[in-house]
C-alpha cells in the first residue's frame, strides 16, 4: 500500500506532467491541509512571462487564498523538485509546517545555499519518488538539447 507522502507526491507529479505538456519546466506542487489537497500548481514562468511563477509560488498563493490568511502553519507542501531559495524563503514567510520534495536540485536547490530560509518549525522530507521526479526533468531537458 502506498504511503501518504507518495500519494500526495503522485498528485504533484500529475501537476508536473501538465507543466511538461505546456512546455514548462516540469515541476508540480500540491499543498495539503488536514488531509485534503487545497492547492494544485505547476511552473508557469513561460505562460505568464514571470520568473517568479514557480509551482511552489503558485501553490502558496492558491492555498493562502483558500484559507483566507497568509500563514500555512497547518499545511504541507509536496513538490517534485527541491525548492529554489526564492521559493524556500516564501515558504518560510508562510510558515509552512512541512516540505516534502522528490528530486534534489544540485544546481539551484535551497539546501545548497541556505537551509535556514525555511521557518525554524518547518520539517523537511526529501527523496519521495525521487527517481520518477528526476526522470521527468531529465526527459524534458533531453528534448531541449
């Protein structure tokens, strides 16, 4: 039986697949609150012509709008690739309870620069369905070369 983290990461992978179809870097994210997905998003930097339109940023906006407040202290983010420093800082400001990511980002992942960008109470889980998450990224970039 699939565990909860894998279940929600599969939902994030579904969002990443939508990004792939839209010729966006295939990163997907979902935010879960009280066992329910309250936000689903994927990278939209090309479509919106906005370098800040990462999956995590889109999901934060949706989740805070859904909850009617700026804090996500009871929520978890599931994202297919390790957040960049910009997204990690935004998650820190939102005080998200937990960040779960699939594939590491060896070039721009937040842990390379400053793991303290997240709120001190935020827990982090890495490597959930990492191979599937990484494969989607590598397939996307192979097609670009």
